[in-house]
C-alpha cells in the first residue's frame, strides 16, 4: 500500500499515511488532531535488479577511427 507524506499547517508536524491510491486525494488529519494539512510531493527512487549493462569506455570505440588501425 502506498505511503503519502503530509505536513500539518497548524503545528508543523510531518507524518506519513498508508492508504490505497484511490484515497490519495482524501484529506488526512495530523497525529495531534489538526485538520489543516497539506500533502507533500515526494520523490521515488526506482532501481533495477539483476545485472547492469557495463558502461562503454570513453574513446577508442573500435573501427578504423577508433585508433586501432593507424590511419
């Protein structure tokens, strides 16, 4: 279930709420009971699993102009 970050405008507390995506736009009361909250924009890091494709070396990419043929 996704977690959403909120900040209370009354007390300044920042907190998370776990809820279904269909309820993402619903207001959330802070743990102190205040109703004046705002949903924060959060970033998500997406990482892959498994083997990564190795980076290509800079320069010397092969072929005649890659420095291997002496032209």
